[in-house]
């Protein structure tokens, strides 16, 4: 039996380099649809699938070099929709299979890289998965764009002239209903993210968890902060400066554009490291076991410290200390959450806030990576503060209502499911940036999503994102700058003609 190309040779180094570059690709890449831990790089999936479906070439060095160079070219992201490159790959595979479209089965499809690239190469693809999250990702990757995302010419009234334009119906409807969800959410919870009097928009809120000092002569509230930087760039350094007044820890904002940073102040040195806390008032040390016990006993708290503001795209971020008004708005959201939660519980028959237990965080390996249970975060609902919970269940409700409204307007049921599936992915993507385990990245001045690694480690000071803003992680960012671009890319893959 004749060997395939991959059995004889393969440009491993070059394709590996292209695969590594994918980590920095956002526009159109399927990784922006939804996180999947074991997703294979598209570059290697495309190149290995092609090399496994074509025969080995002759021993002529020139022929080998041509095939190597083509494989490298094929693996590049910029060529993933290049009609010349993709059609040549499809033609080669078709010829190698006697003119018949090959059938490719991936029994453990996961994030969909291998079946997607087999589809791109013109194969009849069968993807199998039992994980419901993976199944949804696969439908949004392989099925819906091919079924509903093909370009259509539509009439357009240009006044005196009748014209036409080409549109992707799936893309347009996800955009339309995504906007509807955003506006409905804004109507209901926009008051909990008020702009400042000068029109500045809060894009994030910096919180610090707190514990009481265990020195009986002190008892001060210790704000647990790993460090004090707000912005740490070559051209901008801003930090929170802690100082003591009586037995209270207060803050100032210091650095570029603010009060001068004290010469003896090191923003790198926070009040807590590895659960060992130091009281800024008396200097007393709280050991790690005691810190955990305080959290488990419900004696820990949290404190809003600062607000991250923006005046528009390209204007940069600036900061102010949190005020009593900020706290009162948060408490109003807290009160409204209980009302909203009770209403949805009656309608849905389940608690809209997830109450499943978090992993215990004991032992070694994967279990130890989920250490939040050691700090009293016993359910998945505990991984979100009150306003985050309110925002997420509100977006979830609006997505469900969008589906009902689509059906009322006469949308086909299966098509409506496709549209709402992407909106559901949007909620999931936003939730990655809406947890009390998200940190403020001082080098980029933004909230970082929860999965910096495949774990749920404890975070002392966290960043609460405004999901109604246009910051990274918001609804606008995740749906319109991530998911829609993926739909556009996936819809442009040429259909596979399969003989019946």
C-alpha cells in the first residue's frame, strides 16, 4: 500500500512555528468563539490533515521541496481563506482519493480544530462529542456557518436607484439580536454603572478583599492587595498609595498625572503573599492558615478601592478613588439582585445563580489548582460579586427572550436556535471577565479574564468589569469584536459538494 506524505516526511519545525503564532491571533480565529482547553492549533491540524490525505511524492528533491513549501504555505493563518492555496489543497486530496470526497471522522472532536480543517480541505466531515459544551462549539463552528452563513444578494433601496448588496444572513441576525440584548440589558441595569458627571465611563472597579487584623490591640481591617500598581508602562506609572489614619487604611492615587509618588514607596510590595498578610496599621502578621480560616468562618469582607475610567476609544484610562456614591450604587444592585433572582427562579424553576459546589482544592495536580474552596467560595455562584451576578443573569434572560421574540416574528425554529447559540456563547465569554477572580492588568490597564491558566486560584484584589462599556471583556467586545469575526471567517469556507 502506498504511503501517505506524512508517513515519510513533514516540516515539523516550520508548522510548529506557525502553530505557536496562533496564540496571538484574534480576528476570525475559532478560539474567540469559546475557550476549549485541548483545542489543537489550526495550522498543525490543517497541515497534518492534508499530509495524511495525499500520497508521498517521488524521491526527487525538487518535488519534495515543492511539497514542503506548499505545506508551510498552507499552514499559515493568512492563507486559511486564500482561494488559490485552499483550492489546490482540495484538488490534491480529491485526486489522491480517486476523485471522491474523503470522509473524515473525529470521534473526540473537542474544540473542533481537526474537523474544521478537514472541512476546509474539502472533506465530508463527521464530528463526534459527548461534552455538551463541545457539541455547542462544534455546531457554531462546523454546522451553522455552513448552513446559514452563506452570502446572499439582497435588494437595497437607494432612493432613485434600486441596487443590491451581498450580506451574510447569519452574521446580520447575530449582530441585530446582539444589539437588542445589549440595549434591553442597558435599560434594566444601566443605572448600576453610572457615568461620572463629566461623562467619563467607568470600565472597571478595583476591589480588595479584607480580613481583620488578629492583633487584639489593633483589629484594623486589612485590605488584601498583592501589589498597588494601577498602570505600569514605560510612559505611565500610576499606583494606589496606602496610608494609615488612626486605625484605618486609606488610599491616594499617585504617579503620572496625579500626586507625586513618594520616593520610599514600592508599589510592588502589597499586603499579602501566599495567604500571609501584613497589617499596614500595626505591622502584625496573619499566617496563611489563619487567613484561610477567617474566610471560611465568614469573617472576611471586601472593599471597593478605585474606579477605572475612560472618556472614549483611544483616550486612555484614568483613575479615581471609590466614593460613598459608588458603594451605594453597588448596594442598590445588590438589593435588585435578590428581587431579580426570585423572579427568575419562579419563571425558570431553577436558581439563575449557579449553586453547584466548587472543587475541594485538596490533594495535588488538577484538584489543587481549584483552591477557592479553601477561602469560603464554596459554590460557583460565590465566584461572582452581587453586581456581576445581576449582570450575567440579566444578559442570560435577555438572550432567552431574544429567542422567544424571534419565534414570535416568524423566524424558523432551527435558525433561531443557531442565532441564539452565538448569543449564548457571548454570555459565556463575558462571564470569563465578570468574576471576582479576575485581576487588573496594570501593563494593559484592563480586566484580565479568569482563565490565565487552567485553574481557579484565589485572587486577593480583583477587577470588576462594566459589561455595558466597550472595554475588553464587555458584551460589545466579545460579541462584536470576537464572535462576529469568527462567524464571518467560518462562513467564507467554500462548501463541500458531497455525492448523494
